[in-house]
């Protein structure tokens, strides 16, 4: 099973992702839109539910993928980030943080309520993650995103920089076991990539087939499994048994 945990907030993209072989997707809304238009998440979830109730199927026997709702949080500073995570944690299935700023990267890596740190390397020369943040992210199971759109839409003469950033993250993954997830950040069907093509492309980042498969399958499943029991966890390591 393969998953794409960062696509645009257009339910039709879920259908296209299913055609390509994805078992689950996350339709992602921007926190700014959710604040300006409070009905955004509700409408997005209703649209996703309508696809399910209509019983739409894809060509052949392929079913519509499981659709989750996510929020990508854009924050001005660490305090703003914590407030927005608190605001959206119970409203969304997946919480993503818009990375790039080192202070935001740090706050996200240290917050167990965050699921994914999106493009921590954005506008940077380095990966945006050092060994200290990698240890924290591993402890809190905050996944580092390898964003294919960021790579593919970077100017060719700058693409080597993104390759180096991805390789740095993979080095930290191997050393400290920080979770890694590959996403398309698709905004149209043309941005989606077949899972096997993604696995092949990941070789450019120095990833093995097993590592790429885990980034498309194991890590997303772990995120959803953890979120299913999140309300039952009192503190890390202590779970409420009903």
C-alpha cells in the first residue's frame, strides 16, 4: 500500500491518486485559509465524504483511496505555532508544519502533536535539520518531508542543492531513525507521480528501494495509527485503557 500525505485540498485529486495506485491520501488545507474561512475544513471533509457515499470507483476494481484531512500550519514564530497546533489538532487528521525557518523547524521537531515537518530545507542551503533536531524529531515521531514538487519545480541549475538537502536528511534518518515521508504536494493531476516512479526517483536521493517504500507506506501508516489512539495517550508511554 502506498500513500501520498500532502496533496491539495481538491477531492478530485484523491480520485486521480487512486488511479495511480495510492491507497490513501491527505487533502491538505492551509492554516491561513482555515482561519480566514472557518468552514474550510468542514466543507473539505463533507466533499470527501460525498465521494465515499456516491460510491465512486475507479477503472477496473481499484477503489477510491482512503481520504484524510490535513492542515499545513504557517506560523510567524514558535508561540504562534503552538497556538495553531492546539487549535487544529483535533479538527484535522494530520498536522503538518510549513518549515524552512530554523526556529519553526525546532519547535515542530520538539512538539509530539505535529505529524510532519514539511520542507524544512525551504529557501535554505542546508537541510534545515541538524543532529539535535533529528534526535528530537525521532523521539516525538515527527516525520521529515521529502517534497517532490519542491525538487521537480526547482530550477535545473539549483536542483543539485535540493538533492544534497534530501541526502542530508537521509543521513540523519539512518543515524537517528527520524521518520521520513515522501509526498507530491500535488495541486493538479499533473503533479502526481506513480508510486513506482517515486521509488525509482528516490534513488537520486540515495534512498534504497526499501527506504523509499517505507517513506511511502510504513511512515504514513504509523502516523495514522498513532493518531487513532492519540486521545487515549495521557503522557508518552502511558495510555488510557477503556
